[in-house]
């Protein structure tokens, strides 16, 4: 799908094809405890900050060839087949590492988004449950929003 795509049928088809993995991840993270989610979030944050190493390594490879060009030319003359193989291999490594980087970056961001949303949802539910319990125990007339939450809890 192009980034400029605006046709609803194409967009719906694309997202329908990819929603399975998101649902599986969401259900996986929903089954984790608060402490487990905290640890997973910490690991994902660590991985998110380490992702810059791959492009750094890929972008420094040509600089290494420039610095050590004389030594490289000694073992791999420009007109030899070995030079072509080394150049092709280095290009493939660079392309693969950049592709791998962006795939990992996307997965880490997806996982981090899901974990943070679940943690936020749980904290909001915990806060609303505490507020509802405090209103019941205070003897004061409950707030209209709390009455709606109480009615919605009985429906589920």
C-alpha cells in the first residue's frame, strides 16, 4: 500500500490482512501481570534505544573502505572478480541491515504501544474502581459519571 493511498477499500483490505498479528500481540500482553508488563516495557525501551546501532554499522562500512582503500586495493584490485564479490556482498549486507533495522523498529514500536495502552487502561480502571468505592463508602451522593460507570459494570 502506498503512503498516499486514500481509497477506503484498499486501506480496509490492507489493515484487515495485518490485524491478526496485532490482535494476537494485544491478547498476549493482556494476559500479563502489571509487574510483567513493566519488565516487558523496560526491555522494549532498551531495545528501542539500541536500534541506532544497525544503521551506524551499515553507514560506516563505506568509510572503512575509504580509509583502508590502499590495503583493500592490494588484495582486491578493481578489475578482479574478488573485488566485485566483496562490493556486492557489502551492498547486500548494508541493504539487509537497514531492512532489518526498520522491521525491528516497527515491531518494537508496535509492542511498546500495545503495552503502554494496556498499562494506561489498567491504571484508569483501577483509579475509577477506587473512586467508585470511595463514593460508596462516603455516604455522599455519587457523581453522575460514577453512576454511569456503575451501570456499565453491571451490564458486562
